[in-house]
């Protein structure tokens, strides 16, 4: 089992909160937008489809305004500062192949995620289309490692690939 499944985040917060949400991450989320019946988007690309949702521009983006090297809210940096953001979020808040076990997805999909508030904090929720892209990118393995960096270890099973709609 990887600690990616709903990381409780910063060590100190985790200790204060008593940790413990890892195994039941998806089960404990409430008020989640339903994707049921919407078309699956195939071939989602990290660089062109997903990163613009976070808006990686340092300190001015929709997510990166609070999640950058200088303001590490939730212990999370979503910018490319130093290294591409994918290395900061997989596996920390993403479990490749399991969107509903991935804290990052639940934080943008649910009014009451397993930990803390819905993201973006204080802003409008992401559109369903944006949520679907993030869901499908994770379901497809959260791929996007850079060719000149060591591959991120992944341990997941693909969905059967025969379906075209979200369940
Ligand atoms: C106004 C500031 C702010 C914005 C904007 C914001 N966040 Fe957050 N984020 C926080 C704070 C504060 C926390 C820690 C408390 C919590 O989890 O609710 C957090 C926690 C998180 C966590 C959990 C980190 C962990 O390991 O516990 C994730 C994932 C996350 N945010 C993703 C996002 C995404 C994706 C966006 C954009 C769609 C976003 N945030 C926008 C302030 C913000």
C-alpha cells in the first residue's frame, strides 16, 4: 500500500490530526460531484491538459497562488519551480490508476474531502470538464514523467478500456 492514498499531509498536521485517514480516503469523502454517464476522455496529457488547470505560473495561478515554494499550503507545491510539478504530486497526493483514492482528485471533486476543505480554497469549484480531465488522467496512470528524469514508480492496473462512459 502506498502512502499516496490520501496523504494526510504535513507531518505535524498529520500527527495532530491523529493520521489514520489513509485507508478510507474515498469512503470518507462527501458531497462529491457525480461524473456518472459523462464520456471518458482518452489520452489526457499532463503538460497540455492538466497543468494549465492548476495554472503553474508561480504565485499567480488558480492553485499555485497558495501552493508554491514560498507558500506551501498543505505542504504542497504545484509549480514547476526546481522540478516539474508531476514529481511533487505523484505519488504524494495521487495514486496512479485510482482517482477516487487520490487526495488531489477528492479535493477538487468533493465539498467535504477526507482532509480539509474543497479546492481551490475560497474559489469557485473546477468545472465538471476540468474534474473529468483530472479523473481520467489519474485513471490512465497519471503519466507525464520527463524523459531525462528517472521514471516515477507506479503500481496500478489499467481499467479494462472497453468503456466509454464514467461509472
Ligand atoms: C487560497 C489558498 C489556496 C488555493 C487557491 C488552493 N489551495 Fe489547496 N490548500 C490550501 C490549504 C490552506 C490547504 C491545507 C488545508 C486543507 O487541506 O484544506 C490546502 C490543501 C490542498 C491539498 C491537500 C494537500 C495534502 O497533502 O494534505 C491539495 C491536494 C490541494 N490543496 C490542491 C489544490 C488544488 C488542485 C488547487 C486549485 C484547484 C488548490 N489546492 C487551490 C490552500 C489553497
